[in-house]
């Protein structure tokens, strides 16, 4: 068995950022396991754009030298807002090469507690011991598939997260279920790939981000108003954005208010630049799926408005439901020791679970620290908070390993 101080499970934006911060601590042996940027590269479709603004698309780094601007200068790639997915993936891989070049790409299959800390088992059978474990494993395990579609094989119904390329649906009839960014952008990409698409959503209307009022605030009322109402983290509407950018304050609010703010900031919505791309895609509003049946090689959908749809495929843009029990690598005993609420871990300062020195970052931290944790821009707070938990001090941008 090989021992180290800290093991980070996951090499996405949160895992890479935390590793970069902790490696400034002299003498601290930090190891990262996982395929860098794998969820972004494998579970999101070609042609997608990121919805966040420029500052919120940066992966946190200490010295400000691993920015999108630095990436463009170093690589010669040129892009602007909205940031294309593939450019963001390449930025993340460049960040990894600069900050954490020795990421171990082996997968973690089991994490369990032992008398001296934790045992981390890898897919090839090797076992590592660590005093502290940081889970930054993303949301791939949490894809939400409504139960009415459980009996359908993947040939007939899939979650949007399993597709990298929609070209195979050219000439097919596809029903997209959902009214958020994932469903709407998938609808646009399917339409552009030559599919016959319809979007079905229970919402009474589509919420489009950056409407007339916010556009005026952003572009017509000057930088002062923009900075006053909107935090650089770009999570939440005017005013609320500044509150959500301060997770230490959010976690001290009454639980009912925290939940209300989280729902308001993450309600299903689409980026306004999708409007023209969806103008020829029919949408059934206030519609739910009453029943699903297989007819030959197709799917028959009975909608709540009485309409029937016979389609070749159902694409579920139904988002994600956090439940850390879906992290299959957590040993039952360790999972049972983690205090939870509706699937979310209940976290203390430093994003630490009820198991000492076990931390969980990213979207699962949203119940305790607010919806900022569901976005790349939350990597700055999470990295700083974890650094303070480990060292008892704030990170120093001038300190190097």
C-alpha cells in the first residue's frame, strides 16, 4: 500500500483547482485520480455552448495565470461568449497540464475508512492510504431518469448526458422531455442535425435568461450598476447574485430561505441565444407524460393534454438529482456515516462531511453552501475553503511549492 496526505477523487474543474491550491503547501503530498475533464468531454454534446459569463467560466487558480485569456494566448485558440464546449474542455486540459501535470488517470472503485484515515482502491487493484480524501467526482452518477421511462431500452430512450454526437438521429422523430438548458439546447442541436424534434415540458412558459431588463442592466446602465447587482460568479438574478456569491453567508440563512434561493437560482431556463435556433422546433407547454409504451421499434407517448406521439426516440433532458449514495465507490460503512438530507451531504466548514477529513465538492455541496457550488465559478470558494480547512490559513497567491 502507498500512502499520501490527500487524495482527490475526480479531475474536473473542482478537483484540478483544489489540487492546484493544496500543492502550494510545502511537504503536503497530494494525489489526483481520474480522467481530466472527462464529464465535459464525454457527456456533453459537440456544438454545445456554456451558459455562464466570461469570469464565471474560469477555473480558479491562485496567481491568475491560468485564465481563459492566458489559454488563448498560449495556444492561439480564439473564441468569445458564449464559450464553446470544446474550447472549454481544451482550456481545462491545458489548466491540468500547467497545474497538475501528474494526474493519475486510473479510476477509483472504492473508498473506505480505516484506523489511520482512508483506503482508496483503484481499478487495477492497487490500494492507497490517505489521511484526507476529497471527492470531486461530478454529477454523471446523478442523471435523472423519470420512472415512467425505466422499462425502455437505451435504443428508445436515453438521458441527454450520454450523447456526444446527435448526428445519428438525422431523419428520426425525437421527443425531448424537459424545459431547461440541457433539453432546449439538445432540441436545437437535434434539429440542426436533421432530426424531426418536439420539446415537451410541464412548464407553462420557457424561462429565457437575460431578458430585456437584465440585458439593459448589463449593457446600457454601465459597469457600476452591473457590478453592484451581479457578482462575477454569475449565479442568480440581479441582487440575489451577490448574496449567492458568498456561501459562508448563505449557509447561515434559515433553511427555508436557502432552499428558496437555490430553487430560484437554478430553475429550468434557457440561454437567450437559443431562441432563434428553436424557432422551427414545436414545443408542447404544460404537458406531462401520462404513459409510455413500445410499439414495434418506436415509442408511443400519451401526453396529459390528450395527444399521442409516436417517435423513434425519447431524449430525457431532465437534469440531475443529487444523491451521494449513487457514488458507487463509497463503501457502505463510509456512506452510512455521512449525514445527509434528501441525498445531499450535510457539510461543515471546509466542505467537510460528518466523517472527519472527508470532503465533498461541487454540486453535492449545494445544500450546505448554496447553488454556486453547482457551477464552475464555485471552484474559487471551494478551493479556498478547503485550503483553510487543511492549513488553518488563507491561500497565498505568492507561495509556490
